[in-house]
């Protein structure tokens, strides 16, 4: 039996007649009678005594009332739960992002999103290597991804965020001159703290310093992004970081300088071509609006 049949059964039980129940439900009486007979065939028992004036519940009908009412309540709860998620009043949004991008700009974007939709939980995943961002979005493990332009994303929808300026971060005692700018060739000669090969930050560093014509002087190689600034502060070497993270390191005592020529990292938001969840669509729309894009276009409309 289905929800509609149980609704018809409860209406007949409440009104005491097929005619009154059909009128209240705004359905044809033959349709109502057919539905009740279908339930009776399914349960193998007569639910109503057919009287000269109306109907009365049989013992089997009495036994069905409470379970039918519970099923109708469960349907109502399920409908309300789905409606909450559809209205972005609840639910979960999973995002995968490189560690440095999770610090900036993702942290600020998630903060703004949570302020607007406080009932939506957000999960932020950290990939082991650069290509894993796109892979996790493709597989559906994460609904959205944040990455640079070092990986292939032709099969995914994308939105480009403002580029990040990269700065060189040096130990506190370093001399960076009066201009506060360091030529790329000089950075290549420094003892460097780097992420492992295959990571986006390592690829960006190698690309930026490729013009110097000398191999990287790797002093420390670590996958622990949280250790980069402490290692610099401890004097282990220098590294390249996005401006937001570099400025945070400067407040802790590190020396920070721009690069000559400048080095920037292009950033993009990724999602699958299938329709986004309401939470995902709201997040993408918020990002587009916050970064000066076309706020009237929905995520599902973008190429």
C-alpha cells in the first residue's frame, strides 16, 4: 500500500462515509472506493463495515489506524527534512582544497557561507597531491574543489577566483635589502623549504624558479604545510607562500619580500557537470558574487 491509499483510509475512518471522505479529499468516490478495496485485498481483511448510512471500522480497520497515522507522520517528517535541505536550511557541503588554498581564500569564504547558512555543515578535505582535488570532485567524494591551474579539469565546471600573489618568506635574521624585493635568481640560490614532488606548491615553486637555470637547493622537504612557517622562523630556510599566509608569517617575525618578476598563482573552483545540491549551488553563487562575477547566473548555468 502507498501513502495515498493510507490517506484515503484515514479520511474514510475520520468522516464515517465514503461520500464525505471523497468530498473532503476532492476525489471521485469510485477512486476512493477502489483504493480502500485495494488495501483490503493487500492486508487480507475487511476494514469497514458497509452500513446503510456510512461505514464503521472493523477490528482489522481499528488495528490499522495507528500504524497508518504513524506512516503519515513519517512521510510528513521526511518531506519537511527534504524541504529544509532544498531551502539550504540544513545539509552538508564537502569541499576539497590544497592546504594553502584552504587557509586563503577558502577559510574566509566558508566563514561567510556559514554566517548566511548556519545549519549547513561544511567538510574540508586535504588531498595528498595536486591531481587528487579534481579526482575527488569527479568521483563525487567532494562536491566542490579548490585548486590552481596545474591540473587537468576539462571535464569539470570551473570558476576562476582572483589570482594570489606569491611572496618569499625568509628567516627573521635575513637581509632582503631596502627595496623589499628579491630577484628570482637570488631565491633560487637560497636554501629552500619545499613540499614533496606532485604537490601544487612544489610545481609552482619549480615553475617560478625555472628561469634561473639552476636546480633547487632543497634544505627541507615536508608534506606538513603547517610546519612551513615554523621551519622558516627557526632558520631552516626560505619558502614561497601566498600573500595572506606570508603576511601572517611576517607578524610572527619572518622577513617577507615580493618577487622580481612577480609570481602569481591562478585559483579555480571546480564542480561536476551534474546539478549541484542546494548548498553547493548557494556556495558557488556566493563565491561568484563575492569575487565580482555574474551573481545572477546559477552554478548549474555556467560552462
